[in-house]
């Protein structure tokens, strides 16, 4: 048997099981990766920290959680299974978390994926052994395994961030982080609740919590430009139309900038008069969703003057919706341009501040001082509450990878290699870590796109490379230094041409004290990124050093 051939090696008692590939995470990306490698006849084991599939949709069960991409474009395509695509129908324009979770469970069962997934299995170390060309994995429960390929499918927003407020452990009431929500749900009926944060998560949660709670205090440090989502039951005619046309629409999404098949018009707002711009903005406002950013004018991220026009339009809408002028002014962002932080989609968020039981607080001018046993102290006042909801985001894109103890050649730890910021080739690989592949990693489009589109491309590229290695009896893949340096330079150059680095956001790591400030996702667009990756593959995986393994292959590795 060649060393690239499949099958799990026979295992002596007590010996760690050996696989061709280990995938970490069973969300969208892990499920598709498992399916793609199994299809090649490889032995694959998925380790998932949660008790079920779903990834982000397993953990983020907070009230109001739903997808900000339209559900008809937030799913696996026919590349995964034509049958599933045909069988599944969404109920709303933006699917809520329970429905997405049901979908992922449906896919898992339909594709018989569960048998290769180990749940409640947190990877705490992953060490590359060069003499065996294998990754040795350890789990929190002491379990162990090894594989030639290690593929992280851990999502971009999976390590929660809770600011280190003084006194945080002294609070006597209930504390929740939105990214680790109790699966049994939380009943806020009649309770006094503090919500800290006003990002995309809080914008979804606050209206729902306010419907139950006696009172909600929203601690806002930075307001966002929230766009109306205009969620509604999905029109079956529209959904059927998308299904009938899905091959073209998905291809369009794959070739687009942000992974959505929208009509991008290349034009600048500065070339239009205020009278001409207004109906364009109003049309996108009425439509709801990311159309505001994608189908009005195309240069918001690179032209401050153009951006000012849409930013002012959005501020004017906030002033119309919120009755209290002081609250409206506080909610209207002035410190950053539109879309330089991820704009949340809102379904009733602004109107929530017209309710008597909701109070907006300015945590910018008077930062939160401490958490006390009874609540939150800010500006010398103690807000007494029964529950605190931390909607304070994530250590995005690198937090979970660094928490896995990934150690490459010569004992190099990933967090040491990336101490000054990620260094990758295509966001998918990094030198010093042979056969490690990162799905939706830093320096790939990932969060700057509709995630399933970015995921599909990443997974298929990795699967294609592994297939190429098998076919050519190659065992080790690692980027050349020059290729990695070139990719980082290109990534940085594209980022520097935008307004993104000038705004404090999690996209640039600004939410985590001490995190290197750099743009984490690649802003060149999913379409152009796909083309680059395709060209790399067509040129025999140019930039990667692909070799046979030189050490004698151990018998247990199936060699
Ligand atoms: P986030 O965007 O990072 O927002 C965290 C919030 O907490 C911000 O308002 C932040 O204020 C605030 N905060 C952090 N530390 C604070 C402190 N010490 N004092 C006061 N406020 C503090 O996190 P998120 O809302 O969870 O969203 C993260 C990302 O998840 C989104 O951008 C989006 O990509 C994704 N998401 C997607 C969906 C969807 O599609 N279904 C839904 C929700 C979230 P500052 O802004 O001042 O830092």
C-alpha cells in the first residue's frame, strides 16, 4: 500500500488511533471537509468540542440569533449534495439559529457524517512529528490520535471575549456570554437585565430580551450603522426561483466580492448629486440587508468622501426611527465610516429604544468601572440587575487556533510564529507547519464574505491538493518562504488601500488588548481569491513545496 492510501491503520490496544486526516470542528466547514475527504477514500476523524454539530450555530443560541445572510444563500450547494439542496426549504428570509442547527443536523444524518465525529472532544495540543510526518493530537479528556493531515475547521468567531472588568466574579446574579448560550434557553421574564455591547449579536438579542425583561440597560461603547434586515417568512415563489436558477446564482456568488450574487454596480457616490443618490439609498433601505453596502455604490471601502454620503444617510434614518433625540444622537455613529466595522442587520433594534423598559447608556464617555455583586457600576452609579448579558464578541480568527496548542517543526508554536500578526500562504497554510490546513483562516476572505461560499472554496482547494498528493505519491505540503512572504505582502497591500485599518474593530484585532493590529480577513474578495487559488492549483500548487516523506514510513502508518 502506498503511504498515501486510505484506511485507518490497525491499532494496538492503548495505542492512539491513526487517521489520514483529522478535522477539528463540526460546523459548516468541518462537515464539508469530512465529506470531501471521505469521498476520496481517506480515513477521517472529526473532533468537536460541542455536544453536537453546528459550530457557531451550536453555541450562539441567544435570543434573536439568526443569520445575516439570506438563507437561500446560506447553505451547502450541489457540490455537497444535489439531493439535500432539493429537499431543504427555509422558512424565513434570514433563518433563525434553531432552524440552521436543524439544517446542519439534517445534512449530518443525510450524509451519514456522524459516525466519524467525536463530540465533547476538545483538542488541547497538536504537535507535528517530522520523523513520522504526522500530527499528534491530544484531547482535554486525555484522548489521543494522529494523522498525516491536520485541518482546522474551527470557525472565525469561536473563542468568546469577556472583558476583564474588575469585580466580574463577584456578581451574584446570572451571567451569560452570547457566544456560549445555555442550550436550555434563558427566561428573562420580569428580570432587570444589563446587556454589554452593541455589535451584530446585541442588535439581534436586545429586542428579544426587551420583550420579556422588566428593564434592559444597554451599555454602548460604539454605535454601529445597523441596516434593516426586513426579515419575513420566505416567499415560496422567490425561494423556488432561486432553486431553479441556483447553478448560475451560486456561480455568481463564487465569483463575487462578498459571496453573494447581488448586482454590483461599479460607481462612486461622489459622481452623483444628493438628489440622485437619495432614491438609490432609499431603494436599498426598503429592500433591507447588505444590498445597502453592495448594490448602491461600490467604493465605500476605498473612498472616504463616498462613504460619508451613505454614513450620513444611515444616521438620518436612525434619527427618524428613535423618538428620543438624545438617544438617537447616541445611536448615530460618527467615529467611523460605514462598513469599516461589520454592519449589523437589525429587526426592530432601533424601535426598541422607544420602549419604556429600555435605557441606552454611554459606556464611551463613562466607561464601565466595575461589576459589583448587585450589578454594573458606571459613571459612579450602580445599575442593579438580575442578569448580565455579555455581548462582547470574540477573540476572532486566531483565538481558537492559538488555544489548540498547535506546534510545528522545531517546536515552533503557531502563536509564536504569528506573534506580530498571521503569516500565511493564501490563508490556508503557514510555513513551519507541514500538512496543516486552516479553513477560513486569517488572510483568506472568510468573514468578509458570505461564509458558506468562502468555506466551500477553501474545503475544495484543500481536498484538491490532498487528492493531488495522493495521485503523485507526495506526503508533505508546506509553503515556500518566498510564497508566504509574497502573499502576506499582497494581503497587506490590499488592506492598506482600504479604510478598514483606520477603524477599531475585531476585523483588525482592536477588541483584544495586545492583539497585533492588522487586517485579519483578506479584503481582495472571494471571487479574485478563488481565481488566485485556482491558478496556484493549475500550476501544480505553485508556492507549496510538495515532497515525498524522507524518513522511513512506519508500518503502523499504513506505508
Ligand atoms: P462585536 O461585534 O465584537 O461586538 C462586541 C461589542 O461589545 C461591541 O459593541 C464592543 O464595543 C462591546 N464591548 C467590548 N468590550 C467592551 C467594554 N469593555 N465595555 C463596553 N463595551 C464593550 O461582537 P458580536 O456582536 O458578537 O459580533 C461579532 C461578529 O459575529 C459580528 O461582527 C458578525 O460578523 C458575527 N455575527 C454574525 C451574525 C449573523 O450573521 N447571524 C450575528 C451576530 C454576529 P466596541 O465596538 O466599542 O468595541
